[in-house]
C-alpha cells in the first residue's frame, strides 16, 4: 500500500506529486488496468513477448 507522509511545511501539490510517482513506480495503475477487462489470448501472447524482450535486454 502506498502512502505519503506530509512534511511540516510541505504543500499539498508536492505531496500529490510524490504520491503519483510512488503509485506509478509500484505499478498499481498498470495492474488495475490489466485486471479491468478480459484479455484475449492474442493480447496475452503479445504482452508476454514484449515483457520477455524487455527482460532479455536488461539482463
């Protein structure tokens, strides 16, 4: 679970920016998007192929 603790003199805008950054790094929105609708077998294969290419590039 992502949470942001406000600093003593911190504005709400900067705290919101930090929260959005943490959510994107954690992959929460991407996970929710993937679970939102049915994924066809073709889409699943395509997603896995892209992930495999990305993983191979970083290793």
